[in-house]
C-alpha cells in the first residue's frame, strides 16, 4: 500500500497505510484544534528549562543527557544542509527535464507544422492540377467550337457566292 489513505471497496471505510480503519471525525477535530507548534530549541538552557517544566527534573550543564541534544542538533543541521543541497540538485534536474520536454514539444510542433504545410501544399498542387485539366478541357472544347464556326462561316461564304452567282445568271 502507499502512504495515502485508501477506501475499502467492500465496506467503504477509509484505511490508512497499515490497513487500519481511520476515524475521520477525530482527524477533523484534530485539524480544527491543532496542537501548538513545537518551537525549536537551539540553546542548552532552553532545553534545561523545558525539561524542568515538563518533568520537574533539573539537569546539570555537565549532564551526559545534554550531549544527545548536541548530537541531534549536529545531525539535524547536517540533514538540513544535505536536504538543501538535494533540493538544489533536484530543482536543477527538474529544470533540465523541463527544458528537454519543451524542446521535444517544440520539435514535434515544428514537424507537425512542416507536415501540415507540406500536406497543404500537396492539396493546393492537386487543386491546381485539377484546374489545369479543366482549363485544358475547356480550351479544347473552345477550339472545336472555333473550328466549327470557321467551317460554318466558310460554308456561308460559299452559299453567298453561290447565291450571288445564281442571281447574276438569272438576272441576265
């Protein structure tokens, strides 16, 4: 299971990471009245005062138990430093990945644009070729019409000459 709560599909109950049913009303009550935040203790005197307030026990400055606080403080400071270093490294890596993703997306978009423009050019060329075929067909039909008109004109001229010749013969 993951660290997130899950819903049991059979009962509908909310389960925590260990599979234990969670009391959601208790969580809501705790969120409504959260405990006061723990103040970090950097000074041994503050620690001694807290121990006195919490346990009513006085701890001497030379008590070995205070070494635990010092050791934990050093470990925590080292952890904080390592965490900051890792956060910077992670941020750098995330930025690098982001730039890589952006460049890959740009490359895909550019490729799509070139394919789309190539497809548009192919469509336009096909339309132009179709228009050229129609123009050739129209031009051929126009030439046939012109030839027919020439033939009819020649026939009319011959008919006029024949008619004039006939009239001249009849009128004489």
